[in-house]
C-alpha cells in the first residue's frame, strides 16, 4: 500500500494533506507515515517466520525517538554504533538485552556504559578493540558477550561510499585473523563468545552478494567448530535496498527464502540489522519553492531545504523522486532543485521536469532513511521539524530548532 498518495489532486501522508502539515509546522519538514513503518516491520518479521531470529533495527538510518519507540513496541531490537545511539534506544524504551553494539571506534566509556546496561552483544571489529573490551570488562568485574564482525571480502555492487565488506574497507576482522582472535577470546575470563557477523554494504538490490557473504561466513563457522569454538548466532547485518527510482530490490520474502535456504537446519539464531529497508520509504522531506531562477544554460528551483537537511544527493549523487504537493496545470520546465547553502554541491535533484511556481510545496520522496540522522547545522541553519502521521492525525515528534539553540553551548572570550 502506498501511504504517500494523491487524493483530489493533493499529496497526502496517509489521510493528512501535506499542505496542512506545512501550514502548521512550516518547512523544511520531515514527514513519516506510522502505517508505512509498521507495515514494513511486520512484513520483514513475517518473512523470517519459522526461523529463530532477532531483528536489530539499524539506528543510524533514522534515530528519531518516536520512531525507535514504535519499533520497540513492535518487538524490535537495535543495532547501535555509538554511545549516543545507546542512550537514544534507552530513552525510547528499547531493550538493551536486544541491542548489538557495532562500529570500529568504540571508546572505553561507551563500552562501560553498554556493559552496565546489559546489552546483548558487542560486534568486535579489530584485535585492539577485543583487548580493550576485555580490559574494560575486567575492570568492571563483568563478562562481555562478543561476536567478531568478519570482513568477507565480497563485492556488494553498491556505491563505494556505502560498501563495507571489501578487504580495503575499514570494517571488520580479516578472514585470516578470525580463528586466532576467537581462540584469544576463548582464553579470557571476561569475554564470552556468542556469535559471528558481517555487514557488506548498504542499498544492495541483488541477492547474490548476500548469499556469497553468508556462504563464506558459514565456512568459517565450520572451521571454528572444528577447533572447538561454538557459535550460537550468525549476524548477517543489513543492507537490503529500496526503490528510489527504477531499482528492483528483492522482496522481503525472496530475501528471506534465499538466506534460510543457505542456513538450512543449522542451529543458529539469525540476527538481522535492517535500516533503510524499514524506514526509507516511510518518510519524505517537505520543502517550499522560494525562487525560480531561469538561466541560459539551466533553470533552478531554489527551495528552503538544502544539503544540510538531506545530504544523500550531495554525498552520493543519490536520486530522490520529486513530487509537487498540489498537482498543477501549465507548461513544465526542466529544473535543478537546489537549496540556499553556499556550496555548488547543494542540490536535492537534477534535471526534473515540473510545472513549478514560487511559493508552492514539493515533496522529496523516500527520505525516511539517512535524512534527518545525517543532517547538520551548516550555514547556521536550524534542523528541520519532524512529524509522524497516524491515519488522520499529525504528531510533532521533533520541534524545529531555533538559531538560539545552535548558539546555546557557545561562549565569548573574556
């Protein structure tokens, strides 16, 4: 079901006209559909029914407290990569006992806090991290449950900035070091081996890389078993893509079938870390056209959202569909959709044929993932408001920042 659709020539989020949200909360504004989010989670969970599993939503994709709370209520666990994300999970009512801590640069302070909160598992990404975690656990008088994140050296066939499973990437433990580090962990009184994991990249739209990575890791599991090291879970990460333009990512059920077939009757709990797949198409960025600037070489629609609000186009040259909130008659022209930020790379879309007028609203689609969570205050721009729509009700879940908020932590010299 499409939860962002036209009714009477006007784009709605569920049953709320986006025009009404802009009138009440201003622009730029992120708008999410509760129904879209819950539907995606339930469909993903249903795809893995019949196999013991734990979904650990990747908080980095969208860390809104309201969104995390909805997922926690649905039974989701969480994948975090910082102490700040742990605090968000706790504040949102998430269960630390269903939370895995990933990331290559965990500090000792973050480790201590995670141990005190009783997280499910640390996904360890280097020998140095393993030694630090052992030391912190010993100082805390506790035992840290671990999984090594393995770098399977599989090409995910995605943008190079979001590929994470190749040998040249910073993530994970090299295949050649895995057995030695598991042996080291086994000898420690303050480390408990639970699993093995990997994550090969983001916005993957083919099954072959997922299957190849799982096959490679299952070979390692067999090697570990031959050396007396028992693995109780396999964490296959996330990375399943969504449709932004003309991509054809596998359906959740197809993705699950391929992975479950490879696992067979193996007695492992399956951990999954979806992010974009759950929230990407559950949100849009609502923005208003400030100026239409026509030139000899190119026409520009200058809007009040910018690269600081949605970084993906500038960072990855990513494509987002652009829709007019109210359908318009008149002749269409080709525009670049750009923001007010003082950078030539400040764009949201290139070469879109639209019948635009100054002052009208447009929606940047598929902005629920890596939108607000990657936003910044560049050019002293307050970050956008966030709204969650639930049927015919719009809830403000994050107020728009004020410039005074941005300066509140700063001090003048005496």
